[in-house]
């Protein structure tokens, strides 16, 4: 059985012992660095087929240690069994779903956990949207398709997704019972043959690696899987304390690469335009290489926010944070008023890093969002896709929407938009109220209290980056865990 240990923040003596053990070579490092990534050997057949790797209780304990929303998630069982019979629909927990599917198809539950994390960040995402559950393993979601495609709807649903993915990998790794022919031979990537994948020469050394490329024909996605697998279930099998909260923008001292900490992973920012349009470079925190290496590799951030890009298949998308929103027709493109010269051609590998967002249709209003000011009351709103979110302070507007111009709308015009919850500060923002001295870091939408100056300095924060705002804005954010510095 896989055993996962987690160090407690208060057990400093234990932490020191572990560090000494690492230095002395007594405890193997739990993570695979970028240099350790071997595109020819991603995972072994044994690791995928070890369906006894975790029992249901261990899966539940793992999800609880990760503080995962899956720890309390329930769903209806659905799909087919190996004999083609329909699985009875009963309500099960996520842990039960992973365990049942693992036993049914002879696929490791640890592998399935890493797969849903690679596809949707579903284990560590603090507030996953319904579509992340509905397409948990990305099964049947192909390059160029949309989540609304009628052809893929039969595979929609959390249980059905993990059940179908497990069945698929069992088929990849199996043989025809009559001819004895390996099933992987039915697919376009096979072990022992050489391929060009995202401009990299790859020769899968085993059937499991070939299967991974058949399932995800891109290098980045498989690199991320290896990083997740190694950090959760690698040789050391330890989950260390992560010193920097989600929302942190970090850079190793002396290096040029900038990383975004999100969902407990380190996401490389691959372009200057992506950095400039999504983040504030003044908030970059200098850290050590060893601290950065504590985080498994996450999806790259490569395209500028709100950029228009075209896939090799001709589909145009609007990039919004981590989503690619398909523009459904040229008529829609023209109606919104975009310039064809703004569209950048990108590869499928670039788009593979983005989740499928809601389509942009003729009914979409301000898909990029605008700052609107009520001409009568002076109130300011962020208006997007037919909804308006109140902005309760100028500091919020300046931090979240720098450089945006205000568009004047009459009360009657604003009435046409549904009012939703007020805007809150972006992750990574340091805030305090005008009335009180306590400083908080916003992480996953929550306030992480920084209890003292030593913690503040130890985490590399800068006093100049603290935003002081109205108390009513601060309390829009629920309280999270107190931050500590190792």
C-alpha cells in the first residue's frame, strides 16, 4: 500500500530531522526535477495496473490531507462494466468511486488521482467549477472540440469520466484474448517507435508511456503528470509543507524565470506578454531553488490574457485567464468588433494548457469585461457576459483592473445586467483595512493572516505592496489558515 506522510507545521524538530536526512542522503527526494523528466519513460505498466495501491480508506485520507473538495464530493455511479453491462446508479463518495473503478478495471487509484489532477487540477483546486467534475479525466475531449459538442455528452459526469479513462488504459495495456495481439498496436503511438511530439524526439520505452501519449499527445501535459505522480507517489512518498500560499508570484534568486504558485503547483510563465497582462511584476518574491522544487510542475502560462488566438484547425479563441473561449462564428467575431489582425496563430500544444471555456455567441455581451460607472449614482461595476459585479473601493479597481477605462452607463442600461456578488481582490494581493493593522495575503479568495513581521519578511513580502482599503471590502473575503514561515 502507498503510505503518505505529512509534516505538521508545529513539528519543527521532525522537519529538521527530515532536512538532515535529505542532506545525508538517508531519505530520497520526493519530487522529480525538470532534469529528471524522461519523455521516453513516463510511467511503468506496474504503476498503472497496481489496483491495490490504495484502499478506499487510504484514498479518503489522502483527499483529506490534500484538503480536497473531493473529500466531501458525492456523485452517481454511471457507465459500463467490463462485460458491457450498465453500472447501477447509486450515490457514492469520490473515494468510493476511485476505489470501485480501480478494482473494476484493474487500474491503480493513485494513477487515477494523478490523472484527474493533471487534467483538471481537481484534487487541489479550492473551488472547482462543475465542468471540472463533468470532464474530470478529459476523456473524449479532443483538440479542437468544445465541451458542448453533442458527440461527447454520453461521457459527461465525474464517475463516468474516471470509469471510462480506467477502461481505456486497461485496453491500451491489454491484449486481444484470441490473437494475443497487443491492443496498443491499434493506435498511432506504439512502444519502440520514434515520433516527433511538440518538436521533441520521443521513443516510448514501454506500453504505459505509449498509452500516455495516445491519451494526451502533447509533451507539457505528460510532463505535468510525471511531476504530480512523483510528488504524490514517488520514492520518498512525502508531502512537505509548502511555504508559499497560492497566488504567490516567485522567482529563484539570480534566475530570469518567473513562476505562479497555484493549486499547490508551480506554473511557469512562458512569455513576457502573459506576465504583463496577468500579473504585477512588483509582487515577485525572491525564493530559493529548494523552496521552488517543493512544488510539482503545473500547467505553463504562455499566452497573453484576453488575446485572440487561432488553432491549426482554424478555431479562434479568446484567452481569459486559464480558459480558452471558442468564438462560434465569423459573424460573432465581426459583431463584437474584433480586428482580424489581432489574431495570433498558435499550436495545439499551446492551447492544450487551457481549459475549455464558455462559447462566445451572438448573445455574449462584453466577453472581455468592462468597467462601467452608473451615470446617476457614480457606482462602479465590472460588467461581463450579461452580469455586473459591484466594485466597492477604488483600490479594488486599481489592483484588479489596472489601466482600464470607465465606460458610462445609465441606470436603465445597467438594469439589463444581472447583479452578482461584489468583486474581491485577486490572489496574491496583500491587504489590510483602513481601520486595523492586521495584514493578510489573499489566496484562493481567502484571507491568510500574516501574524508578525518575521513571517512577513521571511516570506519575501514587501511593505510597499500592502493595499489599504475599506473594512467592508476586506471582510468580503472569508478567513483562511494563518500563514507561517519555515
